[in-house]
């Protein structure tokens, strides 16, 4: 029973390039969250998605960042025209989607984005 | 108002000792308080969680103490082991009682347990 799968583990981009981070939730989970962790800080909520729907994107920067969770395939966090300040660990989490357990998050191992 | 403040930033404990990590919050709408454990290169993993209707929850060597009036909660690790060395994050769920996992995290505590 695989956990939350994120890839790539490490991603290096030059300023101005695009970064695509992928996340496959745990089997049976239909809800996906993206969090960002800056060095020596806690995780910050970015976005919450269900299949084909963005439910809450209140933590997502208004520009350059977007997220999707299509009907088929993994969730994608896309960062356009990356800047050095985007360098961070990006974690994906999933939850079962049932009200009683929807707050229990299972995290992937993260993608470390480095912008040169 | 959305912050969760965690202390200490780092903690060193001898094997067999008690590790105590504290968190404080401002928003009284928070209604779920989990603790996560993170090892280097890994994602956070849920350790234990509590709701504000109880003052204490124990699971094995891990105990959460919750003080609703003071808006504080803490994690106690009894009989600390070298394998407990990790970063610990407290968190609180959402605003206004959201039913999903929108968590506000503390800044983290790096725990080192010496053998």
C-alpha cells in the first residue's frame, strides 16, 4: 500500500524557468493538499484540491503559481518564471475525504526545489 | 491571529529523560490540534492529536496536555530514545471549524536525544 508519492525528489531550475511538481495521493484518497516549507520554518498551507476542483487556494501566491488535480493522473503544482525566493521544500498530503477523517493528513516525502 | 507559536526551537535530552515541547495559539476557532514528527528527508507524519474537549491524551510514550483557557498545548515524550530524534511540529486546524486538513503549523522543534 504505497503512501503519498511525490516526484521529483529534487528539482533544480534557473530563474525564469517553470517548475512542475507532481503528487499521487494514497490509494483511496481523493483529497490533496500542497504545503510549502521554507528553511527553518513550519509548513505553510498553499492549496486544497479534490478531483477536478480547487476547494481552497487561499495560501497560494496570486501570480505564477497554479495547481490542478485532474480526473486521471497526479496532482500538479506549477510554478512559472521561478525566482530564488521559490526555493523551498514542497510537500503534498492527502486525506480520505470522509468528514470524520478528512483532517488527518498523510504527507509525501516532498520535492526540494532549488532555484539558481 | 492565525499563528501557532512553538518553543523551544531546539531541545537536547538524555536517553530516558522527558522531552517537553510547547505551543500557544490565539484563534479560539481552532478545534483540532495534531503533532507531527519529521525525520530528515521525509515528510511529516502524524504522531498524536487532541481536540479541545479533553485536557490530556496519551498514546504510548507520547502525551498531549491541553489547556483551553490558556490557549496552550504541549507534547511530552516519556523515556525519550535516540530514535525519537527528529523535528516536531505542532499544528492547529483551520479557521471557523473547517472540515478539512487546512493546518496552521508551528515553527518546529529539533529534538536530539543523546544515548
